[in-house]
């Protein structure tokens, strides 16, 4: 059995407009790298962090907390070292903490000979994610582990459904270089939702799931709408409305906030349209003087992988 493994832990888009806290999809080219290594000393040790300033104490680090959640269930006489090469900026809205939380448990599971299934890995990772967002949810974690689109039907007990990914679906994601903490972005959400908004939201959500199953791009277009969360959170994102209308005008099927923001994602049919949408979205931000990254990605149907 191997003693060391290097993995790619992908970024993800959670919520997908109308699926707050339950729907997410996995990105192809954006993600962190991590090395997980067995060590003769018992316990979990974060030995290297590159890219961003994050805690080395396992109990305070997202990757460490999920690793400890798994480790505490094991009866073994060795431990694990974790190296984190962080490329996803914390607070970017594309599942930075989820990538860390998932990476450690995926790598440990591989080194242990895969005793845990994907749902169990997600369960351990939830403990790490909760450090960052102060709440247990799995809509970023599940797509990172399973790949494609996932629906978290229930967190307790954890029940994850894999939703088919239409072949020609691409995403364009713009990330203004400002930080929005998930915990803060959750704090401003309404505690109660008017029934008329709830009806609109579950109609859109149901039809989006149906559209993904049917690869019905027109129905995807009619369904990616969020009348509950986006109106609140978009106030935190500079020129959100302009970016969104530019994306739609350029041919995107839909556009909304990625996770808790500030990243904004759109979905398009085909790479050519996704690239046109990229030009349109970045033209809004170029005028603002706010630095940004922008990516076009196919939906990653494989999820986290060994490098
Ligand atoms: N569903 C979560 C939110 C994703 O929007 O707050 C971010 O962790």
C-alpha cells in the first residue's frame, strides 16, 4: 500500500441559483493540490501550507478538522501529514474550504485502502466545512467528491443524489478579488420566506433538476432563477446586476452568485458561448478598477482525483 499520495481537489459552485444549500456542481480546472502522507507518529499534522495564510493547528484548520473526524473513527498506530497547496482563495465563493475539507479525507481514504464510501467521506468533510461556514452543509463538498451535479437531499442522515450533467454545459466564473466570509453572508439571509417566493423557488428548482436530467437547455434557461437568496446577497457584490445582464445578453443560459459570493457564475451551452460570456462579464469588471480572475470550465464529472 502507498505511503504518500498527491491529489487535485476541485473548486465547486454551490446553490446554482435556486438550490440554496442543496445543489452544486464541480469545476474542471480550478482547485487545490494536496499531499497526504502516512507518518509513524499518531495524529494529524499539517506540515506545509502554500498560497494563503491558514492555521497549522489541525484542530483549527478545515482540512485538519475533517481529517480528525475520520481519524477518530480509526484504530491505527500511525498518523497522517497533510501538505496544502492552496490555489482557491478563501472567501471566493467557489468552495475553497470544501476543497480543503474533502482533500484530506479523500487522500487518507486512498492510503487506507478505501474503507469509506463517498457519502461517508462527505460526512467527515462536513465537520471541516463547518469550521469555515459555522454551519453544517454539504452543497460544495458533495460535488467535489462525487463530481458533476449533486443534490444533498438531507444532511442528517446524509443523503446525496447524483444528477446527470448535460454534455455541452460549460460555466464561466468571475471572481472579484474581494472577500466575503460565508458565515457573514449567511447571517444576512432572511429567517422567513414569503410563501409566494417559496412557490416560485421550488418550481424553478424542480424544473432545473428535470432539465438537467433531460439535457433540456431551454428549460435550464427558464429555471436558473433565485428569488430568495440572490436579491439579498447581490448587494455585497459590486455591479452584480450589470455582470448578470451582460452574461445573459452574450448568450448565457443563466447567471447567479456562486456559493456565498463574491464569485458570479453563468452556465452556457457550448464552449464558444461560454467564451463570449467571459468577454461580456469581464468587460463590466475591467471598467471598475477591481481586480478579478475569470475562468471558463466544463463541468467536471469525475470530481476529486489522484495526480
Ligand atoms: N450554500 C452555502 C451558502 C454555500 O450559500 O451559504 C457556501 O458555503
